[in-house]
C-alpha cells in the first residue's frame, strides 16, 4: 500500500473550523472536568491550541519514514540501531529541543544467522519460521526429530518422559482475539514463547517450536524474546506460523509419524555499546521535576519496527515538537526518553532508573502499543489508594481530548520501560490505542510503515502532548490529594 500524504484528511478542513470545533466541544465539557479532588486548572485553551496545531501539520509521519524506511529494523547491538540513535539526536537538535544527549548503555548482542525449518515426514515441506531472540543454535547439520504437539503446559506435564525424550515439542497454544494491545490473551500465550524451551528441555526434548503469538496469520511467523532462566539444558526454539502448527497437530491426531529438521545459527555474542536518547523542554518554575514521555528505539531484526516501536518514538518526539512550536513551557520539565534494548534485555530502562533515581519524576508515559487510534491512558502506581485517585484525575485531564476520542483514563499496565519508575513512587502511564490489529504484524516482517495511518499517528502525538503538558504544569501531582 502506498503511504498516504501527511495529514491528508486533517488538512482538508480549514484550520479556523478545526479550532472553533475544538474550543466549542471543550467549553461544553469543561464543567464536567472539574471536581473537588481535581488538581488541574482550566487547560481548555491550551489543549485546543495543541489539537489545532498538531492536526494542521506535524512531522511524525516524516520522522517515521526516516527512522523505518531509511534505517530499517534496529536489533540491539546492530549497526542500524546505532544509526537510529544518531538520527534521533540530530532530529531533535534540529527541532530545537534542549539537552539532547545519548546516555551510554551496554546491551546484549544476539545474532540470528541462517535458519530454516523443514517437514521431512510424512512429506517434504518448507515451514516458515523465525528463531526466538536469545535462543541457542543447532549443530551445523541441524536437529532432525519426531514432533509431539501439545496445546498447553498441562498437556506437556501429563506426558511421560519417554513420550517427549529426543523429540521436538510443538506448543500449539491458541491466542484469542481481543481489542487491547496488552491484555489477557497475550499474557496467556506469550508464556510459551518465553518459557517453552525451558519446559520442553525439562522433559528431555531436543528442540521446541512455538505457535506464533497472534490471533491472525497469513503464513507469517512472529519472533520475540525467550529466556532460559536457570535451566541446565538449553535447547533451540523457534516460532512457526499458525498454519504450520495446525498442520502438525492434524498429522499427530491422525497418527502419522511426523519428522521435522530445524537448523539455526543463532548465538549470543556478548555485549555491545548502545544508548538511550534524551531531549527536553525545561520547566519554567520547577525544572528538577520531570514528566517523561517516550518509547523504545530498538526493534527486532525483521520488518521495520514501525508499530513496535517506531511509532511510539516519533509520537513522543513530535509531541515535544508541537509544544516547542507553540512556545508552551510548563512549570516542570518534559523529557523525551527513547529507551534502548527493550525487546531483548530492558537494559535501557534499567539504566535510566539507576542513573536518574535521585531526580523527581512526577509522571512517566510510554507509547509501546503501536501507532493506532488513541483512546486514552492507563495508569499504575505502587500505592493502591493513590492509583485509584490518579485514575480519576487522569479521566478529568483526558476530557480535553474529546475531539479525538482519547478520553479513557483507567488503572492498567503502563509499559516495560516506564513501569520501572514505579519503585520511585512515580505514576506510570501507558498510551491506550485500538489494539485490535496490533498482533497481526507484531514482531514480523510485516511491521512496516505502510501499516501505520498518518492521522492516527498524529493523534497519538497530540494525546502525549496534551497529557504531558498538563501533568507538567498543573498545581499538584497525579495521585496526590489536594491540600
């Protein structure tokens, strides 16, 4: 699909009409956004300006193309990730952001190498696959063995050792369809990607294959991170397509001897230097108090990492740019953080918390569920009472985003990197989006720029800009009771 022109639908409306509509809607909803517990003032005019400016034109779509088309996928330790880190610094310096810098982080370097999976019996067939990140490789000649298909860990545990020893375990766990990008369907199935190799090795298997973590597939395998933990035996593991997993299941159900040959050159080759990228609008009154917005700049080594998480990175970068263009400087500092190594180590998130633990973080927002139409923000805190209040206050703040239907504020998961700030007592927020299509391309060759809608990406930037500005400027803090 050919990329759409930037802001095609938004630019078809006169800017004056947009501003009038925004202000009218915000005026109607202003009274509902005020309560005794509210720690916000009237931000209707500011929110309307951000909405109008963002929809009139912004660089998020261009930035996404520069990152994903020009640089490509960005696995930790790769040359392309280093190019992306350099690009992000140059881009934000060109936008006039303050304190643009890269903070060095050492990351795990895993390389995929050549890989293949073949059905040997009952007939020859090439099986589409992707090795899982962190997996060991096979011997050069590969591993050729019969398969045993299980639907879940309970089925594997129920099998006697002799039924699994020397075989390749195939985990055919079905992921249900759902609308949230991070939800119960993902949590229930991703454990097989994470732990499948360890569980299979404990039963004497020589390798493992995992049904891709998605509800929809057109012969597309989905990679992702796995872990061995403290396992004494490490066996190779790869993701296969839904179609292949179901084929192997049918062969087993009919009693056919089924043999697969797996070849993987995968290896972890130590550590490599990388970096988190930071930029700021420094606060006018309390510059030492910080609101973080960001995403992770690394991706898997397939596709372009467009939704995961190029969109999150450019949405945060452009949110700061919208505020910069409007000369909006809140009381507190707004800091963009583009974390490295989220996909296979979280070294960037851990380094950030360790390096900045003595700073006052008022809030942190992560965008890592794709650049789809935003619906609001989730919030989590270590203190349950404060978390309930934060969700109520967040709902009030988000009423300013009624024109783009991003008004849902509730308790929920924030994100892999930003959630690490919870230990500092920071309210951690995650951008909520329409995640119904997220896992169609997640961690695949199909996660490319053409899957991102420019207008939806713009609204992600607007949501981050409005929320970050209000959180950084309002008299009190999210989750705190007003004196």
